[in-house]
């Protein structure tokens, strides 16, 4: 159902993509697991109608409508996972001989695709560099540069890249800018308004919010989303399951209030870590000490829930994790519960990557305090 653009983010997150079920009057969208749909008897069938669930299914479309009302853009396509949304976008838009610039800090499967598969197997040239410096990006542009992809905040180091500055560089050269905005949790930044052409999310993370379903999404101009939808969902078959779409749509209803808590909790934990005994350093985009704080403060409204820190004695990392009682030792992010694990920045430097959840900040700080004391 079209959303009311005058409504605020919280109202849109609850109402967009929703209407009472016409068959039953149910006040929640049903889960429609059918693989195929009855076709019109006059044979007038096109891809805007439901025909086969891989191409489009009602739960996927209702989720797309809700997400579109939050992120913006002319259209949105949801996919099986964040990785299929991002790598699928590259494969849908790039051909042999094209050049892609990407942050050298990005999600591991994106990095692996660019380093291990693109140049040698598909003839797509890739340059991985520090996108937090627009001049470095500018210097890497080639005549065949078709796409610049940034992840901001970047996984795992929370690197921030200047979306508006890099959009200007891309457009001056006729290239597109794609932004993986997963770590922003959607509510804290609007890449399309800052000039990005495409935005991707792993909707397995903050957007679902409960760590119990996988999905991805891409937003942008309809002409681009049509190409990506056909390639990724129809031709590659990386469609979201109706159940995951239904589950994630339920999660989206609380995204704005959850993000308020993630933002506030992470700021409190980061400030605590700055002076906690036994902690060597902390990196959080909301702290003045973060190397890209100025850009983060300019382009984000809230700094999301991801941070890094390390111990004065790194040999005690495993011991520290074993002493935590509230934080869960696990990968992923954007869940209700706080998550911690040891990550590296691909250059051999290791640290804790922490996803601050929506628990009481005082309990998170007390948990860290007792674990630090115990080691
Ligand atoms: C920034 C970012 N992009 C993409 C992904 C991949 O998402 P998914 O696990 O849904 O494929 C992740 C997963 O951690 C991520 O952190």
C-alpha cells in the first residue's frame, strides 16, 4: 500500500506496505507460501503480477513497500541475503572490461568476490583503497570506472566514508555510487539524499533486528532496480523466502525505536570504555577520538551500535570473552542482544568487534566492568 509521505519514520515503519487482509480482515499481513499463482484467463500476464514465487511473492513485495517508505528511492528489491544484494548488484551492472573502486574495509564476502573472482574469472578490474579519503578515490578513477562502492560505517573497523563527496567524484566521471548502509541501521543516514545512486542493506541485521532471518535489499532508481531484480532474483534465483520476508517485515515495525536504543547504548558503552581500566583504546564514530568523527557527525543522525575496542593485554581477549555474562560471543550484528567477537582489519591487527544491543546500558557496562576485573 502506498505510504503517506507526510508521516514520520516511526509511523511509516508500522504502516507502509500494510493493509488489512482482504480475504479475512486480519490486521496483519498473512504469510503466503504458495509457489505459483492463478494466471489471468485472458492471458494478459506481465511481471507486475504474481506468477511464480521466485520472481515476486506477496511477502517480498509488502516488505519492499515498507522498506522503500523508510530508505527512499524509486524502487527496492529484496533478496536472499545482504551478500546476494551487494555482489548481485555488481554482477548485474558490470561487464568484462569495467573497473570498480571499493573500500578496502568491507564485508568479507564482498572483498573475497572482488579479490578472488572478479579480475581473474570475470575480467572486471577492481581497486580496493581507503575510501575515507575522497582524494584517494579521485586519484583511482579510470576511464572505464563504472561503479564506486563504499561501506559506511565499514565492517569491521567502523570506517566512515564521505557519501556526498564520493558521489560528486563518481558523477563527474559518469560512474555510479553504491553504498552498503547496513551498519547505519537505516535510520541514522540517508545515502540517496546525499547523492548515492544505489543503497544496499543486509536486512538480516538491524532491519530485522532479532537475529532470526536472512535477507538483503537494494534501493535506487527504478531503471537500475529493474536490472538488478531481473539478474539477482529471477536469473540467479537469489530470492528471499516468503517466511523470511514476513519475519523481517515484523521486525521493521520497531526499527526506529530500536535504533534509538542502539545509538544511545553504544554511546554510553563507548564513553565508558574510553576510561575503563585495562582497555587500550575504543573506536566509535560518535566519539571525537574516532578518525572520521567529523564526517560521521555531518552525515549521520545518531552513530548506530557498532564499535571496536581492545585490551591493554591482548593475550587476555579469550579470557575476557569467557567472563562476560550478558554479551554473547557470536558473529553478526544488529540483534536485540549484544554480540562480541575478535575480528581483524585484514592487515593482521586484531580487536573486539562489538554490536551493542537494546539491553539496559547499565547492565552492559556492569558486565564489561566485572569481566575486566575478573581477568
Ligand atoms: C556491512 C555488511 N554488509 C553485508 C553483510 C552480509 O549480509 P548477509 O549476512 O545478510 O549476507 C554483512 C554481514 O555481516 C555486513 O556487515
